[in-house]
């Protein structure tokens, strides 16, 4: 994978097999989201609130922000599966 940095933008050049593999990963996450859809919005909101509160309080632990990011990834994968399949 080649990485080109051009001012503010980062361009990633992927080979054909890598792009197909990433699409399959998003599809698998989307299937998991369909079966567990009720967990991810609450997980996203709660972990985002705790993450922002921990950053404001000066704590160095970023685990809540990572959990919020994973929850957002799961929700977007599910939306992608539902809308574009």
C-alpha cells in the first residue's frame, strides 16, 4: 500500500485485492450490525460522552474515544450494507 501525502489530503493507493478485502470486511461488520443494531447507538453516545469528559478532565486514557469510533464504524457498515446492497 502506497501512501501519498499532498498538503491536507492523504491519498491511499490500493491494489484491487486489497480493496475487495476491505469491502468484504465492511460487509461482515454490516451483517453483525444487523443482528446487534440496538447496542451500537447507545454504545456510541455513552462512550462519546465519557470520552469527551475524560479529555476535558485531562485524563490520558483514550479507550472511550476508541469505543465510540468502533461503534460508529459498526453503524456506518450497517448503513452501507442496507443502502447499497
